C-alpha cells in the first residue's frame, strides 16, 4: 500500500506502467534527451530510496516474520542468560567484582548465585555465547530483509512515524552493539577489561527495551501472516516485497535453509568449546576451542598464562606464602604448611565468561571453610576477598559469597589431576568454586581476607 503510493510519487508517468520502452531498459543516450524531471526521476529510481531498487523476490513480510520469530526466542534466551551471567559475578558483593555505576535499579533481580549444580555456569554462559554466535546469520538475514525501509522516503511522515523510526534505531543499533561487543570480547579475549561489563550490560537493557516494544507490536502480526498462507506468497499490500522483483533464483524456503545452514556451521564450529564430546575437536572458530592446548594433568584450557600477567618463578618459589586475615589476625602459611593440612578433592570445571569451559578437573587442596575457621570463623563462614600475586589487571582480585566459602567443594587448590598446579593454572595456589564463573577462580593467590566485604 505505502510502497505503491511512493512508487507513484517517484516514477515518471512514462515509466510508472513499467511497459514503456525507455523506462528501465532505456539506453544512456535516451536518458540524455529525456526531460529534466524525467532524468531526475530515473536517477532517483536508481537510488535505494526507490522501492523498485530492491529486486530480490525473497523479501516479503512472511520471510521477515520467520526470522523475526526465531530472533524473538533466541534474543530472549540471550537476555536471560546474560542477566544470569551478571548475577554469577556477585556484582553487589564488593566493588572489586564490579564497578558498574548506578546499576542499582537495573540490578533489581540480582540474587545469590548458587553452587549447585556444579556445571551451572558452564551451561548458562555456554548457551549465552553459543546462541549469540549461532544467531549472527539470522540477525544479518533479518536486517537484510528489512533494509529497504531504512532508505524509504520521506524519512519522517509524522510524529508517530518519527518515534517508530527512533525506536528502530535503538533496536538495530542495540542489536549491532550487543553482538559486536560480545563477539569482540570472546574473540579478542577481554579487549576492554573493566569496561566490557558496563557497556554490554547497559547496552543489553537499552536493546532489550526496544526489542520488547518491537516484538509486542510485530510478533502477533508475524504469527498472523505466517498462518495466512504459504511462505512463498505475499500478503496483500506486502510492505517488504519488491514491487518489481527479479526472476527468483532461490525460493524463500531455500534462502531460510541457507541461513539455517550458516547457523549450523557456526554451531558445529563453536559449541564444542563449551560442551564435552566430539564437538570439542571441531570448535575451530573460537579461542580456547578445538583440542586441549597441552598434554598431561595441566593440559586443559588456560585463560591468561603466568607470563602474560608477569608472574615469574621468583614470585612463586620458596619466598611465597599465603596470608589469611580475619578476626584471628594475619596468619602466614607456606605451601608446605598448606599441604600438611587436611586435603580435599573436588571435580570441577573452569568456565569462562567467554563461553568456553573445561570438563571436570580433579582439584585438590584446602577447603575455604577450613581456612575461614583458622581465620577466626569456626561457624558460619563469611565471604572472602581473594587477592593474587599479580600486580595489575582487572582479575587479580575477586570477592566470593558466604555460600561459596561454605561449600565443601570450594578449595584453595594446590594440585590438579594428581600433580602440582602448573604455573599457568595458578601455582602455587588458586581458588576453585563450584558453578562460579572463571573470573572468580583467582590464580596465584597471595591473600585471603575473610569477612568485612
Ligand atoms: N590472578 C588471576 N587469576 C585469574 C585470572 C587472571 O587474569 N588473573 N583470570 C580468570 C579467568 S577470567 C578465568 S576464565 C580463569 C581461567 O582459569 P584457567 O586459566 O586455569 O583455566 O582464571 C581466572 N583467574
Ligand atoms: Mo574468564
């Protein structure tokens, strides 16, 4: 309907029927002798603002509706798992975990992240990152399917139309921003440590608000047009279908199959870094994907190596000791003394915010709650602030909640898979907590301060 009106406005009388000899097939010399208005009109017809410029017969509201409904489910899952990831970081516990200012209102939903099941963060963050990657072709196809609307003239028809376009700016801009920051963060490994969290977090709320408004308006319509007929047909007055389509080289079903195939390839080449099984070897497209990086007990994935954060053997050798602080004062333990305490084992994964995770590794060391007891908390251990030898970097400190300290599987690990920790996995001692994001599992620990978070 709207398209037809615009068509009439921007086409010459002689070309509006589409049958005139020199309309779209006219030679350049023809257009030179055409009246000015005709030339201007034909020029305009070659710009993306002319509905006839967009020729793909694949476009149409039914095609867009399918992609839109896939995104409705997928992006809702991304939003929920994203909020869970934020909660898992214990952002309210201590500013060392999260300095996002003014999240008060947006953090209304925060809750105590549990320690069960021990693979919880592997699952939620594996889903978040994998679904985000897999949706990229769907998002691009969806944007492609509606791109003629970006150029439609006049740019603003009414106040309502202006508001609608503004909301679409937030929607499209928000989607691109969230996908790009997320992908950069996982591919380039903390491109913006410290600032990624607030950027991705605020961006998510802005984007999801626009997304909800859009879905509220469009989802019922999407369901209706899909019910009203075959995918290949157009609805009456189809606002997205080309008024002058080229001959099809691909059906809509075929185009959707191509998008689906793209998503499937991304799934196969990325999911394996979050989930065990044969897919792990195929996870070629992501850092920390594919086969395990090394051999032997410490051969599983490493985030930052000791060398990368400037930890040398001089720091971790004979001169190292652990300071444990609490009501009992400052206590010092050498590695020998820690190894002489009761040792416990726990089979736990390392699961990073980047989405990759390891299968369960057998960690062995001292229970955090036993260290809390030594620090002066014989019952009901409180939370703990963990500090690393590492001198700089966003992840050299982290705060753990009381429920995490209390869990008997939460360890100050000294060994893994039957051997001393390797330098890269945090020798001489590191934290490992069930269900927690990797960022809370501080490596090269030098100090534990119980209570007073
Ligand atoms: N001191 C210190 N500990 C750290 C980090 C760090 O940068 N510095 N990175 C954390 C992150 S983000 C992850 S995912 C885990 C990874 O542990 P791994 O390298 O043993 O697999 O270590 C955590 N512990
Ligand atoms: Mo991480």
